[in-house]
C-alpha cells in the first residue's frame, strides 16, 4: 500500500473482515472459526466477491484439532513488558 487510495481500500476491507467475525492473529493475518467445512467453503465464495480489485487473499482451511496445535514462540519480552512491571503498581 503506497497511495492514500490503496490505504483506504485496505481499511475498508479490514473493517469488512472485522464486521463479519474475523479476528486478527497478527498483522494482515485474520482468522475465523466455522462450524464445519461446508460453511467455510460457502464463506470463501462470499470473500471472492469482496476482495479488492488489486488485492490478494490466501486462504488456509484447518480443522479445530490442527488449530489447537498452534505454537506461539516469543523471542523475548516486549517493550510493554519491559515498561510495565510489578514495581509499577501500588499495593493498597
């Protein structure tokens, strides 16, 4: 996204995803849980109609069991964790 128009289109599509139950896993990666594979396939056809003209969507359908095996690896403490510590709080 370089131009103001491209950012506007991205923002509109992002709002569409959030409005339709998607949650952001990480920057530009959104996920949504469906009750079954058929519902997911039907929703993919809806997304095909909503994709911006010059946009690209990559879809990966995984089972609930596969999703539950996601591992989150963190390389260290975030800036927020370094700033906010137990010393920052006042005991009453």
